[in-house]
């Protein structure tokens, strides 16, 4: 909502929610453009399957499209491209920004936030250390991280190289503290370490999560995730 609130809308814009997830924010966008058009876009069929009934009820005029954010099937179709918690799942940010600027009309705006810089550095390092230990190590021989946490200056350069102007990029810390080990374990299982757990047999997954939770318990700030947010604002030239 904080990212969405950065956008001033007249109510008649065409908006692309790139990485719509469950569609909750897409529905809020639709409320703010009652005379406009909203497209919910995601590469995950399971996310779109979950978003569909919500949008049917709360934003029945919203279209739903599945595809790759680095290869959007749109040309000069939107006044705004809006995105949260998505860009770090796209490894080629140069291709991403070239794709986004092609989807924007002249003068159109990109407003986004994603994980950036040292995002989850402690948890990621700890998870990789654990992945090198038995009995988990044999499942991570060919592991490569499925995310790209970009920093400010490379992001600025990629945006400008794609043709954007009025570029504003910043990193901000956004740590999240959990009240109990069970809440921490549930969250990282569902959100943070899904790619790790997907490699493990079912019988080993709980042990992996539990060990990460135990190791977090002795931190100076136990059960805290060191989130960092990369804020991106840019405009296609008029």
C-alpha cells in the first residue's frame, strides 16, 4: 500500500500490476481507476488461480494474464506499471526494464518495490551453510540462487539504458521481528526458503526449517528477518 500510495491517479489510467500474486493489491488499484483499466499479470499459474476468484468478486473488470515480466506481451498499453515484491524474482533486470518501457505509453510511469542489496543476507547465508551439511548437502550440488537483489547504482544505470528518465532509486531497511519461533518457522517455510525446501524430500524439510529457527534463536535480535527494500520510480519520456 505504501508503494501504491506514491502514485497519483486521476481515475482513468490503464495500470499493469506486474507480479499481482493473490490479486489483493490489484483490486485496490482497480478501485482507484474506476474509469480506467487494470491488468493483473503474473508468471505463476498457482498465484493466478488464487487471484481469479478474488478479482472476480472485488475487481470484475480486471483482466488476468500469465507471462514473463522480462518479456511482456504489451506495447504502449499502460500509463502505469506497478509492482511489489516481484522484480527480485526476475534475474535479467536489463531485459525487465526494456520490457516495461515498451509496455508503457509516452510519459508513462514505473513505480515498484522489491528486495534489494543485502536483503535477507543473514538468513540466506545461514541457509546455504546448512545446505552444505549432511544430510542436506547432496540435494544442493547444482544450487544457484533464484533471485537477484539488485543495488541502487546498477539499477539506475539499467533503467537509464532502457530509456527511462526521472529515475529515483533508493534502498531502505525493513526488518521484520516475529514473536515466537513457530511464527518465524511458518513464515520462512512459506515465503523465504521455499526454493530450498523444494529440493528436499518431504521427510527432511521440517528438519531444515527447524535448524534455521534454532540458529536464529541465538541472534542478537532473535527471529528477525533483515529485509531491505529497493524502491524504483521512473518515467518513459513523453
